[in-house]
């Protein structure tokens, strides 16, 4: 059974093996979503009939926002990662006005929408996701890649509902220590808010924020004003609401992830053996909906 699946996976990957692509190689179908720099379409490679997501980015918009460098890095990093919980980037091509990314298609769409729909996830579901993410991040960190932008908007779902980390736009190789950031503060750890050097511990922090948001429905340091979120992150002003009910074990894990000193955060390997994960996460990584 496993062997058959692996074979077909290899065959699929073979059909998308590195080669020169053009738009003519694809039948382009319905739009899957709208992005900041262009749209994402369902598409099928004509020869192999392999279904993918084609992300179309407009060069002039990339230039205007000065993110070409970031896009190059995203392509460079994501195309070398192979993990069941990381969205594959099969390749890219471009024409005069656009850049196209050939991405693994995530049929169940955004986790963000799922969380909006349900407000909060059950502990079984949250733990299954957190374990999958911990495994994917262990893999990234072994390759010296930090994602730095783990949040519900950047998580897609595969055909069985398994999580896929997408969007490596903010990721870095660890030797490249960047200090600047913009956008939402909610997911940033203290050392990034304070613009100090940071390491793989930032992804552990984000995992804690995500776990909190899955269970309570809002990120832990949310505040009306940017400056208040900032203050709450710096202080690690972590409070657990009385409702909805969340088990003490889950709160224990969150408390061990949301630690100011990045060296003191629970290592990802230990997340996988935390009692709450062991008691709740589905070992297959699939939350049966
Ligand atoms: P970024 O998050 O880097 O700013 P973006 O938000 O501009 O990028 P994406 O998030 O990549 O753009 O894509 C926009 C939307 O298209 C997503 O929110 C999602 O709904 C859909 N989408 C993107 N990639 C895929 C995919 N591989 N499979 C299915 N749907 C996708
Ligand atoms: Mg996005």
C-alpha cells in the first residue's frame, strides 16, 4: 500500500521534473485565490495531466514593492524542500510581464478560512496540526531554513486535510540574519519586535501563538493598537481566558513555547513528545473531519 503510494508520488514528481516551462505547457483553469502581486489559478500540465496551482505575479508590482530579492529567496528555498507538510514548489518561469510559480495544489484551501468558520478547533484537531507543523519545522531547521512567517494565512490543506506550510517569502537561511520586518505584529516574538538577532526559535514562538489561536480563537497578544500588541509581546503578557475551556496540558505546552528567551523555548523534538500532543494528536497527521 505504502509502496504503491510512493511510486505514484514519484511518477507525479517525475512529470514535474526540472525543465524549462512556458505557459503553453499548461491548461489554465479557475482562479483559486487572489494574492498581493497577482492571482493563483488551478492548472494542468498538458503532457502529464498533472494538476498544479499556478501563481502568477506581475513584475512591475514586484519591482514597485521591491520584493524581487525576497521572491528569489522564496523560490530558492521552497524548491529545495521536500516534506509532506510543506507545499512543493516544482519550478518557475517568466515572460515579459509576469513571473509564474508552479506550486503543489492544496485542494482543501486555507486553514485560515477553516478557523474563521469554526472559531476554535478541538484539542484533537489543534494537536494534530501542531505536531505536523513541528515535524515540518524540524525538517526546515535541519536544513538551516527558518520560516519566520508561520500563521493561519500561510497554511494550506491537502486532499486529506493535512497541513501544508506555504509562503516562504519571509524565510531565511540561518546564516543570513536579517533584522527588518513589516506587517502584522501578532506573530512576532520579542527578539524580532525588539529587532535583535534571531534564530530558529522564532518558529517555535510562532507555533505557540498558533496553538493559542487554534484553541482560543484569537492570537494571545492581540490588542486594538499596534503599540499595545508590541508591549504585550515584550512582556510576554500571556493570559488564558476562562472560556472556551482548554485543558491544562495544552496551556502547559503554550507556556513552554511562548518564552521570552528563545534558548529556553521547548525544542521542537520535545513538542512531539509533550503529553498534550501524545494524548491528542493523530499520529497520521490527518485530522478526520
Ligand atoms: P503572500 O502570502 O506571499 O503575500 P499572497 O497572499 O499574495 O502571497 P497567496 O497566499 O500565495 O498570495 O495566494 C493567494 C490565495 O490563493 C491563497 O490565499 C489561497 O486561497 C490560494 N492559493 C494559493 N496557493 C494555492 C495552492 N497551492 N493551492 C490552492 N490554493 C492556493
Ligand atoms: Mg498569502
